[in-house]
């Protein structure tokens, strides 16, 4: 999800015979040990699931109970794409955070699925807990959601279950956002505020994670970003996909909006989560961003989950970034902003100085828990302002071996489709405005497994032309040792495009940590 700098602190592998549930316990102790070792203060919790079930059917929903609580007080707003159908809804009175249609069952033999779940400000003891999710069950479905648990307790355990049985060797990873990549953090427990950052220059992406409540007298408010003091709304075109109560909608706003979070008339102690990435923010191209945000509301008729892809119509690098409410004046006391700069543990980074037809990552190490692939690109497709990126693993070019479910926002249309396709993400084409690039991130947990097919979750956008999330399935049990990328319609990726392959590491000392000293900074 969005190039997050993740450090794995705990892992669980389903034993032979399978299991119906599992618990990550003592999270507070794990985090305290990691923080003491590194001299850090962790804020944000991450759960990565790569799992399957052999039970009869297409899928299972994955249930997550924070602190093991089975009380029917959880709420969430979810958006789902399955086949040609797109649906969204607000759920209240649930006994769990439910990740709908995220674990493939017996009708998809050898297939795996799963989720990436981010819990911002997971350890605070003042306000409610919330989370953001992207996931899917192979090519059966893709899901995005925002969750709330109306308790002020710090997250100390997570109980995970499905209605059936997890297949043996399903994998569950618990991590934190690695604070060694923190640029600056802003939190004020006593006063309202809006952050402004002077941004250090360097290679890679800029990422912000927010836990936010506006002082706007409403249940919601938009979050605006201002880059390099540019307050001209027309310089910020975007594409959004929004699930609001029971209505799915897409739009192409031209303003400074980057997300939607809670307002001051929201239920007491409710804050909204936001994560945003500015890709290759020091490149002299129009800055591309992707964001995922939302809020879950009890006191009003709505909740909202929102994906956005956009750009700033200017080619200067980002050297200053300010975030503020739209209708409000400031964010309420207790809000938190964390700003990170990556890349991190790179396996390979390729920056094109000439137009190139194919990008290859070869001899990929097999000791990481997951791979993250990040693309910032523009192709020579002269017929369209956008293009797709085609992926192949281990030089397998048989299209029938690649399946996907997509959910997208395109102008005013909400699109869902299931395809046999190698398409991996969206980037800009060559009739896009000068300096416009696009792209996104792919999470590939379980890439080294030899007992089942490979699953990936993709989020990308072609600047303001389209925003799209995929759940994808490669029908092969071989470990991924090679990845090739090619334009879908164009012949070449253009000079200035950047491709990064990163390995997600576990903390030293976890089971099966051979090779873990490799790549640790």
C-alpha cells in the first residue's frame, strides 16, 4: 500500500492441517523492544496477510478484532469490485473489522489472497482507533475500506479469523512503519494546528500518514495540500473514487484536495486516517500523488472511503508542503502527521536516461517477507494520455496465466471488471501534458512461496486521468525470481521514468531468518 516503509516485527505461518483463527498477542511488548533497540517511537501498525482456504466456495471474509474484542461495536465503510459489479456500504454494529472477500476458497485452487491493513496512531490512548485497507481474493474481488473501533485503548493484540479454515502455510505478518525514515512528526495534544514542512531534497518518494480531525463544524472535511506555496486551485487536477454510505461515485476535481477526514461535529474522539505518497518528489516533472483516506461516523448519516490520483501543474521539485482543512481553519488537538522519505531497502532501482522498451529485475533474493514494486513512468503511447504497465514473472508471457479484478474511478464513471491480463498499473501516455508522469505501487507478499500461486495488490493512477486498484493472481507455484515490465500500448518507457524494487524485511531473530543480515542498514 503506497510504498510504506514497513518493518516486520512478528510473523505467523499456519501449521499443517490448517487453522480457523490466530492471534498476534503482546504487540505492545514487541513494539517496545523494537523501539528500545533502535531508539525510536513507533506510531503506526501494519498487518499483511497472504492466505487461502480449501473450503468449498469462492471466498471468505477476513475478520480482524482489535484487542480480541468481539463486542458488536465496530464500524466501517467498504468499497468492493467483483466481476463487473462495484458496490459500497456503511456497516455498523459489527463484531470485527471485516475485510470482505479477501481470502480465496476452494473454487480458486492454489490461489492466495489477502490484505494490507494500516492502523495509524495505533498506540495512542486518547482517541478511537481506525484503519485503512486494500486487499482482495485473487481475481475474485478487490476491496478498499476504512474502519473504526470506538475505544481509546492502545492496540495490544489482533485476532484474525475466517468462517472456515486457513490453508496450511498461509502467512500473516505484523509490522510497524519504520520511524528511521521519519523526516518530521507533528502532534499537539493541547492546541489546534496545521502543519507546514520544509522538505529535504533527495531521491525517492515522500509519504505522509495522518490521523486527523478538522475544526470544521460538520462531520467531515476535506484535507488540502499546498506545494511550494502554490495556492492556485486550478494547478491541482485529480481523479477520485469515493464510496459514501451506499453510493459509489467518481469525479475529476480541480482543487487542492488530497483526502477526506472527520470534522468537529463527528462523534467525540473520532479521527480520520489518511496516507499519501508523492512519487519521486525531487524530479523536475509535474508531481504525481496517490492517496487513500476516509472516516467512519456514528453521529451522521454518512461515512466515506476515498482513493485519489492527481498532480501539480508545475515541474519544480517539492521543497515545501503544507496541509490544512478545506472548510475548517486547523486540525484539532490530538491530530497526528508523520512525514517520511523513502526509498528504503532497495533490491534494485532503475532510472531511465533513454527511452527503454522493457524493465527487468532479475535474480531477486528469496529471503524477504514481501516485495514492493514502485513505478513512476510515462510511455510513448501517442494515442492516449494514459497507458498500462504489463508485468510478467519469471519470463512467463502466457497471458492466460494472469488474472485480475479491478476497481477504478475514471472521470465520472465507477468501473469494475475481471480480466485475463498482464496489466499491473496505470501510467501516463505521451499526449498527457508536458512533464506528467503516473504510476503507483504493487505489494507482493508470499512471492517466494513454492506451494501456491502468487497474489498481488496494486494501486496506481495516471495523474488525474484515472485511479485504479487491482487484486491480481499469477497462476504458478514457482517463486518469483524475475520481474519484467513493458508498456501496454506504447513501445517504450520514456527517459525520466523510475522503477524501484524493494524487499520488506523482518526483525532479526524471527523464525527462518537466514540471510536477514543482508540488506539491513
